C-alpha cells in the first residue's frame, strides 16, 4: 500500500472511532461527576449549581498552573462571598505532590483530584488537552466560557 493511501486509511479509522466522552461545549451544563477532595471525602460538581463556578484543571508539575494559582487565590478571596466558587481539579498521578502543592500555594477553594493525568475521565469529558484549562459556568450551571479572561469572570460574578 502506498504511504499516502495508508495515511488516509489511518485518518479515516481514527475519525470513525467514537470518543468515549463528548467534550463540553459552550451551552452545556456542569457535568454531574463526583471526585475525591483534599479533605478525604468526595464532592459532586453538580452541588455548585446556583453559583458562578470556575473549574480549573491543573497539576502540581505544571508551572503555568502554579503561577495561575497565586492569582486564583486572590480572586477567590475577593469574590467568594458573591456567590462564586472555584473548583480546582488536579490531574496529578501522585496524591502527595498534589496535597503538597495545595498547601504550598495556599489554595483555599475546593480541590478535587482525578489522578489519571490527561486520561482522567473528567479531563476527557471537559476536553482538556493542555494545562491550565479553565471553564466558566453561570449560576444555572451552563458553560459560558472556556479559558475566560479575568474580565469575563468578574462580569459573570457581578451579574
């Protein structure tokens, strides 16, 4: 088989295989998934419907994520009393490194873990391909922005 024909066959087969998870799109609702948190219990994402929610996928080894955490701490402190919640979802595969990063970065908002890296079901459901990956949901639980600007987040909080 010629290399170009082989390449087309591979592409067609790849496109024909359905994804096990549909990736979230603007207008979709906050998924009803439950994950372990840093308090040794579980938290359901759906429990945050009624608030503006910023879902932040990150990992302890991701330097841009760790830098963004500093900003998220300030944002959370400023807006937490305005019906706003940040939910961090780590895709760390090492629970101890995740917990150490939470402590070192001073994260006070909800922290969940789905410890299978980019293969984590939550990461696949959201369509996470790079970190950090951030999703903004309005108080009805509808996805309104992917990787929103700070202005978009603040505007939504103030609505």
